C-alpha cells in the first residue's frame, strides 16, 4: 500500500487467524517466531498490510541468503548506531542527517541525551520515569483544571458547529454529537506509572540498557494479548509538547508539556492562548471527524454510522480541501499531496474554527477586550496560530516531508487554514482576490 491507501483504516483492518497467516506466508515459520518472542499463545491477529507479508514470504525464496544476511546486519547496525561508540553514530548521521535531511551538524549532545531518556513511551525510552518528575515539578492541580476548562470550551464549540452545519441529516448529526459526547479525555500524565523495577540499568552499558528497556516493554505488551482493551494507556509522555486523538479509543490526550510556550503562555491573554493551545486542542478533537476518524464510532469501533447522503456531502467537502492543498508546493517542484495530508488539514481547519468561536464566546462573556500592541483580539488569535508554525527546515527535509508527511508544512498549515476563513479576512481587512482571500474557500466543519 502507498501512504494514501494506508491512511484508510478499513484497509488496515485485516483480522487473520494464525492458520491463515501460515498459508499466506508459507516460507516463514511464524509459529516458531511467535514462540521465540516469548509471546503467550494466541489464535488471531490483525495484519496491517497482508500484501507485505505475502511479498516478504515470496522474497525469502527468491533473494539469496547472503543478501538477507547483509540486510539484517545493516538493520541491526542502523538500529543500534546511536547507542554505540561515536564513530557509528557519526556514520549514521552522515547518511540520515546530512544526506537525507540536509542537517549541517548533529544536535547538541544534551538534546540527544535528553531525548534518549525522555522520548516516547516504547522500546528505548524511560519517558515515564522522567515524566513523573516533570509532573511533580511543573504540573499542579491548577494547570490540570485550566487545561480541562480549555478542552471543555473547545468541545462545546465543536458541538455548536455540529449542530449548525447545514449539510447533515438529523440521524448522522445525532450520532456525531453522541460520538463527541463519548470522547474521553486524558490530561497531564497517567494515573498509574509504568513499573521499570525489573530493568537493570548499568552506568557502563548504554546499549545494554536500551536492549533491556526494549525487552521490558515487549513483555508489557505481551501481557495485553487476549485481555480487555486497557484504556488507561498513554501513547505520549507527560513532558511532550504535543497531543493526540486515538480513533480506536475515541480519546483525546493532552500531556502536561503542552501547557508551555509557544503553545500555552500564562502571561499572555486569552486570544493568544486560544490561537495556539486552543487550535491544537481543536485539531485533536476534530480528528474524530476527519476523513479517517469519522469511520470510527463512539466506542472506537471501525463502523459506518453515516447516512449515504451525508457521506457524499462529507466527501465533496473533503475533496475541496484535498484539491486546495494539492495545489500548494513547499518548494518549487515539491507539491503537497492533498490526499495524504487530508486528515491533518481537515483537523487544522476545524480546529482553528472551533478555537476561534470558543474565544468569541469567552470574550462575549468577559466583555469587550482591549487591543494589545494595536492588534485586536481577533488579530492576535490569528497571529498566535501562525506563530506556532514558524519553522526552519533544510530543502532536503522539506522535499522529503512533501512525499512522506501526513502533515502539511508549517507555512501551509497557517496560510491554508486562514485562506479558508472569512473571519480572518474580516480581522485583517483582506479584499477578495488577494492571496489570503481567494474566491473559493473550503469548509468541512
Ligand atoms: Zn493531527
């Protein structure tokens, strides 16, 4: 599957029995492999990409053993390079950093060290160990309450938009509202912390530490096999400056880290914070209703709850967004793929709109606010949103991302959304026909 096909959750949903898997890949002894991993017995699994398994099995018979050995050796070295002596790390940087990404120098050692322990939960990270300390130092109960209020304001704003859109039938609208209502939220960090007591950490064995942490993580995941879905799991660490929507759990998660500049700044006024943190929260909530997220129901099951008419109406609106962004280039010759970035663009557009209306609602309650630095609250909202997407990237990286990334580059995350918004035109007095106020504007939510 290419990246666009792979974005469709229906194509990734391929429940397969272990017996069927053996037929699909006759050259791979999966039973032996599963036993070797130490996983408990199971009879069924999901293949994200069945064709891949078929092709690998065929390639095993076709490609000489020596080539497989070289490939496996390279995979092992590439995986471990950053954990070995400097020469390995430098060689990896020359390829991944300099050649593929156009980086001029390696990131400073302290950043790499900090990433190594505080990265995403998973194989090579002690992220929750650091996260626990981060939470204790940086995230009081007032911060949690503040984030909770912001999310409530954004959810309320989307509820209002879902109620108002003129292209949905009552049936679909009611199900959409029920899905929004059922969306769970996680704030700050996990209630119970992962147990790393079984991991032996040695001062003189960096690579060994990493292998033992990975083994510990694998054991943890094996324990999920055959069990009820654990809805308490966090897919980001508390210190992460990011957020996510998990469609199969119908859940939004906002780590403590997002309550930091440039996303959230307690010294700034509401307009600035709604333009940044508000738009980010709105983005995640809207993911539940983008071209992929909309295929999951209120409990997170892949199930169609749309009336055919509404599906058509949604597709038509989404196609407008796909062709809009497909017309952008991040560099000459590096066109964006409107279908690859569709879900993120729908979420960006919905997110900014619901953040904007949540702000308007708040300002209406608080009374008319003053201008600051001669900018109106509306202008500060949009400037703040755009500033989140300031970035500095090499040409190689920009070109690579245009091919691979499901997100549009920062410039179009800002301009693409704002070109669609009459509220932006009004705030800055743009006349129709200027680049930021084109004649056609797209809108899904
Ligand atoms: Zn997103």
